[in-house]
């Protein structure tokens, strides 16, 4: 069977070039006589893989020298706890912006450790917009401000980087590496790997040096950024194979023009898909136009009774995992870096054909 176009929100498509390299190296990585997943994380072979992956990520994102890059486990959801544990300090206060289900979960977890002020929320609009920063109610004594630049479920994206006087923390799980950013604007960036980085099991944390080393008393060592940084992310056995595959993806990005080229392609892909939605009376997207996601494009059919037929028809032509999140319904096409433009073209063509048959 040939490969399909996989529009899953995550775990998501990976670059075929990276997968082919992993396939070729599965049994024998560079004449070591063993697979990467069999290697000791303390051995020279894996250390070289880990060091190259970090160096390539630093180059791609232009990460300043005063930031640590950690390769951790536990998904972004573990960082919902790690961030307040490492940043709240004795004051135990933080500001959060609520724009979707993932920021809601981050808030719920952070409340276990301190006083959380929801500085702004778009829940009243069913998370279809981003509150203008002028409307935010920021605290005077918050240790940090946390937000989720891209919410995968409803497909809402911040059109701006918040300007705040305390460390800015961003859950970039679904947007990292998709557009160029200035890392120095952030205190912490964290991201689960399974969208734009690699397979599930790995989490990247990019944290400014001055923000580590002051965790809340009595917290687990595994959630202490300083311990992880001091041990080069190897305080315990890291997710070695996921780390290796992430490195292959970073190398693929470098060979294909880096983040700038990805951003150009991503904007073009998203524009094609949103155009197909907006020029039709059969499909609709509920998100404010200036807050639409580049990575996750939800759309609703005029008649929800046709949803199942749409999904079955799409699957027949190799368009998979288009069902929308259960809390929203409809469809959702996630078009991360590894989704080729041909996949979006095929989806648009199918959408037009399906509309002609069913409108």
C-alpha cells in the first residue's frame, strides 16, 4: 500500500526523507553494528547523535548562547507542572492566557502550585479568537506569563507575541519550527515533539539560564530544569530513538531551506485551504480571520449528516485523519511542516468534488 496524506493533529506526518534514513539505519547505525535504539545513551555514538541534534536545533532557531536546550520526556503536559515548579518562586503567582483546551489544562495544573490569574480569556467566544493584549488584566507581581501561541483543537493562532515585563512562557507544541521567531523574546519555550519535531516520547524545553536553579521545595528531581541541564538531559535514560529521529528532522529542515522556507510553504498551504473554505457556501471556518492557525485548519460542512460520507470518501483517495476533535466536530486538517503541498492540493480537489456531489 502506498503512503497516504496524514492530516493527524499528532502524532503527525514525518518527512519521508528522514524516515528512509531511519529505515536504512535501523539495524546498523554508521557501522556500529547496532540500532540507535539499542545504544547506551552514555556511549560515544549516541552522544554524537545528541550533540548534533542540539547544534542543528540551535542553528535553525538561532537560539542564543544563554539558553539551555533540554531533550526530555513526559510530553508538554508534564511541562504544565514543570513550568510553575521552576518559575513561581516564593511568591507563587503567575498570569495565564486562556485561548483553548491546552491552555485550560496548563492553568488547571499550575493551580496545584500557586495562585493563577487568568489575565485574558476567549472562552466566551468558544475560543475562536485571541483577546487583544490591551484588554489583558496582568498582575503586578506575577512570576511569569504563560500562553499557547497555537491551539490545535479550534485552530486559533496568536497574531502577535505578547509584550510583558516578566518571563514569557510559550507552549509551542503545535507551532515550533513552522515560522521564524525571536527566541530572546521568551523565558521558556516548550514543545511536545509529535507535530513538527519527531515521534511522540520527546519534549523540547528551551529555557533562559537565569530561570533555572530555583525550583519549589520538595519537588521531583525529574522536573528540575537545573538538574536536567547539568546532566545534558541525561539525568536518567532519555528517549533516545525519538531524540535520534528529531535530529533527522532537523537535518531535513536544514537541507530544505530552514524555518524561513518552511514558513513560506506553510503560509502558501494554509492560504490554499482557507481559500477553498471561504469561497464555498458548503464549508465554513469559525475562527476570526486574523487569528487562524497555519498548522491546524478546522472546517464544518453545511450539513453535519454528511460528515461520515466525507471522511469515507476522503479515505478512499488517501486523505486520512481528517475528523475534527470531539469537542468541536466537523473536520480538521493539520498541515505541519512534513505535509507536502501536494497533500493540501489533493484535499482541496476532493473538497470541491464532494461539494459538487452533495451541495
